[in-house]
C-alpha cells in the first residue's frame, strides 16, 4: 500500500533544511528588529518602515531581510544605513516569496536526484535507493534504476533546500558596505494586505435632539506577516495610485509619510489627514483589531422627515400616484467645535442607537459618510417613518399651446395628504424636482425654490392629524 505523497513529504522538511549547504548570505530576522512603523492608507496600501540592527562585513555582501510582508511591492523597497549612509549602497535586490512546502520542494527537484527510503514492515530495517524526480504534475513520477514508479514508495530524502525557497517571504539584497560592524538599517516599502476603516457609534437622547458619538478604527492585516509593537499612523484621504503599465517597467518612487507624533493626534498631511496613535500596538497576521479614534458628547442633532417626488410626475397624466408613501428619516449634526466636535471625520459607517423605555440601547439605523472636514454638516439617512404616511393625487393635467410650434407647455395640479399617527406634532419637508422652466401658479402653502429645478415645502402635521398641500405648476 503506497502512502500519500504529501503525507510522506510532510516530515522531511526539517531533514532537508538540516542538510542544506551553508550559504554565504547574512540572515536578518525579527530578533534584529528594534522598531517598526506602519502607515496605513484607505485603499489597501501601507508604508512599512522596519529598523533593525545588523552586523555587516566590509565590502560586498548579501543580506537576507526575512519576515517582510508577503505582499511587499519590491519596486518600492528602500534600504538605508541610518548612521553611515556614505559608502553604503544596494547593488541588487530580489524578493523571494516562493515559500518552503512539500509540494514546492518536490517541484524544485524535478530532474534532480533524491533518495527513497523504505522501512521493512517486519524487521524495521531501512533501505535507500537513488531516484530521479521526473514530474510532479498531478502526482509524483520517479525513475528508480531501470523502472518508472508513480507515487512515493517510501520516504523521500533531499540533499538540501534550494536557495530560492524560503520559510517566510524574504528580501535578498546585495550590498557594498564601507566598513564592518553593527549598523542601524531601515527598510521602507509599500505593501498591500493592510487596511483600515472608521466605524462610528452614536447614541441619541430621548428627544432626538442630541447624540454622543464614539469613533473606532478597524484595522485588518492580511499581509502575510505581523508587526510587533508598531508605531501606527493612519492616512485619511483619497491618495492617487498609478495604474501599472503593460509590459516590463521599473518604478523607483517611494511615498514617504510624516514622522509619528508623540501622542495620539490629528494633523494635516498634504491634502489628507494623518492620525497617530499614542502607543505602540501589535498587528498580528490575519487579525482584525479596533482602537479608539475619537469621542464627543451631547452634540446637537436635528431629525428631518423628507418626502421626495419624481420629475416624471410633470410630463404625463397619472391620477392616483401613490398611497401610504413613507417619508425618509434623516439625522443631521454639525461637525463644529462649538457643537462639541470639530474634527476631520474619516470615511466610514455611523450606526445610531437609542434607549428604549427599559433603558436598553436599540439599533435605529446606519449610513455611510465620506471624508468630512471640520465645519461641515453630517447628514445620515436612517430609514423610513412608520407612523407618517402620504397620499399623492394628480388632480389636473393639461397641455397648453406654446409660443412656438416646437415649444411644449404643461400645467399639472397635485394634492398631497400627510397623515401623522404619532402623539406629537411633526414637520415634513416635501421636495419636488420640477423639470424645465417652471412657475407655481397656485399653492396652499408657500414654497422655497432651493435649486433651479427644486421646490420645497415645510408642512407642520398635527398629532393624530393630517395636513394637505395643493399646488399647480406650469412648466415649459
């Protein structure tokens, strides 16, 4: 009975590594790391600055900088000697991301010799036989003497690990150093696999006119490595990325960010905003982490009921247009210092809660905001009203002669009935998008022309009562 090739190979990696030939390269691991800083952008991009203390020989040498991100963009990598930049330069660099696995090890040995070790089932004696790996496509094919066998008829022993197979992603750099000794080196590079987003939680008061707001940063690391005790910075804004060209190319640009602030702070960075955490934090691989961003209390808020029409209402005869229409519910607050806030708000989702009669918070809606500078208004659409309904009827429609043969003039009239089942009075804003060159010739309540093609009414609706809006519009 033949064993599964992957099972048979799984225990051989340590044996293969132990038998590998000694390499002339100098390996650097996280044991050499003295500091790491990570600046994360919104669009799956991060800048990593990894500082390590490494003892270098004088002259030419090879440095294997291990445990970098698996999604490192090698064209952006920059290695610097922080103490002795003169006489130090990188001649060549290679990013090895082909990781050591049983399958990869077999692939590298196609056309090469290995040993097959068999154990006698009764005596336990081992026999060794040389074999050539012919193929690993869809299974293992071996040449043993004058015969061909498929599968693995025992254990495979490899004479060594190929130099381009690594346990972890590694950047290999050929260096020229002016002098030997301990050096403080910094490797900076851009990588994917790191992202962040802002999430906000707000709690409304009982009268819906103030809220407490807390902001959180949700960090996600899928870059293939961890960042221990990292100095973390976050950039809020839309950073332009150059789309890769087709064919070979060489990019030598590295986007650098400002040095971290000594405490948690927000500052302007070019046309973006930079947030610096006041303490180191560890970003483990394949981890989602949340850290506090901001907090504010008793921010004045405004609730609005909005019923919006459609432009096509004014270009045809429809009669009954809608029954039990639901106004949308919006919540607004001002991002101003006088309101208790006044901070640049990164793009994210704001979730609103309100306590019920037992004092338990209940979810009442959410909306996404874009990057919002200070002194702007935040407007959230939370849902539709339950106890407020509307009925819209087109009471008249006619086509009038225009000033020319090509000109069309329409006159249409509407009745909008708003009903309120609540125990308190409300105000509903009615917004009508009227196309063309229009004039209101009749209306039961005064309107406001808020834009070239928009008329708005604010209608008070009594508790357990109704309000009726009628108007006639002529459009050309």
